[in-house]
């Protein structure tokens, strides 16, 4: 996942500007991924959302 890159954008250079970070992927995430993101949210204090986008059909999958 792109979590490392999102965190770099969030904290470089010594700033904390985002109130929410969003990951967009074409893959449907397993429940354990959502658990992982929740744990990260608690540790860093920034909400991390995940959107699964089917680019062929142009729809968001839940």
C-alpha cells in the first residue's frame, strides 16, 4: 500500500497539514487492511481512508 508515501507527504518538511489521508486502489482490501489503517490512525492522529475504484467500469467499490 501507499501508506509510506502518504506519511511522507503529511510530515515533510516538518509540517502536519492534513486532517485526512486517502488511499485509492483498484484492489478490494481485506478486513485486516482496514484494521491496520485504524491502528495507524490511532498512532498518528490522522484519519486514513481507503477507496477501491474499478477504473474499467468507473465505479467505487465498497
